[in-house]
C-alpha cells in the first residue's frame, strides 16, 4: 500500500499565485517601479494616479459608481474582510457540510471561490466551484445555514455551468431609497414595447420586461406596491395609447386610483355587469383580429393603428376570478381563460394584479408568462406565483418588511437559470400619474361615449333579468 502523502505547501502557494495573478504581480510591479524610477519618482507616480482617481470620483460620480466602485468593493470584500479568506471560508464550508474528505490522504477539500463581483453596496455575487459529488440540491439545502455563516440577510444560489455556482449574498436592504421614475416619453418612436422600464434589479441594472406577446401576473399583499408596476408599464406606453397603437381595456373593481384611466381607456368597467362586458368584448376583438391576420396570411400580429396592441388591465384579479359574485365568475372565467391561452400571438396582453395567488382564486395562473411576487403574507406565495422551490432558492417575499418605504420590492425569475432575482419598481406619485394620463389622453371621446352607453345597456338588461 502506497504512502499517503499530501501536496506540498510550496505547490499550493504556486497554484494560488497562478489563480490570482493581479495580486501576486502587484509587489513585483511596485518593486520594478522603485527600481526604474527611484523612490521619489515612484511616489510621484502613485500620487498622480491617486489625484486622477480623486478627480474622477468627485467630477463624474455616475461613471465612477458604474465602472470603478464595483471593482473596489469587490477587492475590499474579497481580500480585506475575513468573510471570503481561506480560514474563515473553510470553516463556514465545513460547518455547513459543504466539504469532502479525500479518500486516500484524508485531506479536507473545500469549494473554491472563483470570482467575486459587487454590483451594489448591499449585495455581492460569488462564483464557486463545486466539489466532485456535490449538486445544486445539496447547496440549496444548506442555503439557510450558509446565510447564517456568511452573516447574510439572504442567499440566492443558481447553477451557471456544470460545476460553477453563482451565489448572491445580500447584506441589509438592496434598495435603501425610493426609485424615482424618468419623465413620461412623449414620442411613440422612443418607446419599445419589447423593453418596458420598470425600475432596478438587485445587481444595479435596469429592470426591463417585454409586454408584447406576454401576460403579466403581479402578486402581493395589500400595500406592497402592485400599482407601481402597473403605472410603470403605462408610463412607457402612454404615447402609444395616445397615438392609437395601444388599446387599453381597464377593469377596476376596486374603483380607486385606476379610475383616472377612464378617460384614456378604450373600454372601462367597475361594476360586475360592465366587467363581464369588457372581458367579453376583449375576446371578441381578439377573434376579429384572428380573422384579420388569417386574411393577410400572417402568423403573428404587427403593432399598427389598424392592429393595435390590446391590453386588458385588471386591477384586482381575485375579485373577478375568485371571490366575486357567482354571476360574474360564470360570465368571465371561460372568455378570460381563452384570452390567456390564445391572445398573445394575436396582439392581446393581460396585466393582472391580485393579493392571493392560489389556484382557488386564480385557476389559470399557469398561463401567465411574466410573474412578479411582491411582499407576501405567506412563504408559499412565492412558489405559487414564481414556481416550485422559488422560496428556497431565495425569493423571500414573506420577509420583506411591511413598511411603506419597502413598497415595490419583490422578485422575478431569471429566464435562463430559472432562479429568483430581487427587483424594485419605481414609485409613481400623484404628479407622475397625472403626467401619464395627460400624455396618454387621446381625442376619442366617441369611444368613451360608446363604452358608457354599452355599460348602461348591459346594466339595465341585468336589472331587468333580475
């Protein structure tokens, strides 16, 4: 039987140096600078570089925060804090059961940090190489213990390659300040319905979502900021609504702030009879659109004034599909299911907001292609809205504070990795909402009159039937 010998320390040091060339080359660069320039020349060079950095930091903070600050934070957190240094990292891995023991030498093997990035002051993302025999499931099962070991408020883990994990570590609040929305665009040419700006992600990037060919489901407890997402959508689409490129069908059973959309909606409803009419009319319009596309030999629609993008906005979806009057449920469930299953390729989009995303309240929730989970009252709501195991993967919607300053914070699912990402929608105040309505206003009073007349007729017929 051969001798059980471990790798020599000098080879470990050499391997570490090869994996971190910038750190190991820094002393050599400093020594070379002193040798060629002398102590005085090297000091002047360093002072000049520091002066340039200070000028950049003070003179153009936006570019500094975008280009330099994340790199400086990453260096500080990787090398100047103990969290990710060898001894502490090895201890955390061992306590969480994420190490293995070499079967011959008995040497403890520790998952190695490949890279660290720090996009914001509250979060960092580390790439870790898994050991042979480990799986994503084993890391997910250890995520709560890992969060404690790293003194983190939240851990989100995703697999980016066969042996590499990306771990988002959140310390404190990712969005300490309310996000101020940009001005409402006034030119339709500046709006891309495939890229609607809603706010920011936990990585400091813009939160962009498509609206064409999608259905949106926005779930969150009362006061979680669902309307921030709705107004964010309407902010970008306002000039398209004005120019007739987008038709808005608004269902507003709560009859609250969405009432301001009455004057800019192609169809608007608050009471049960009118709600049933609007949803039925939306489906009939989609049927007409299907005939138009078939006549033109088109598979999908192209947005134009002749074939506008039609958006069915339902402010409180649960009141329409779950706990409304029986007559309303019978009237809307079939056409709404048909809309969700067939309207996307026809230029129809449903935007639904609700508080409780269970199947009893929303039987057809799986037909929504874009989903947002804001603050929730139960841990299972994240799985109901975003998909199975989203809570254990880091969508801790039930842990978002029930405070006004936390409104608009929630989670979406990354498309490629199917893992949750924290986002925050920009807040639209009353002045912002008035600007949206003003820009979206379009001279189609005859449409509003037609809609009001139809609603009055349906309501009268409904009363006669009773």
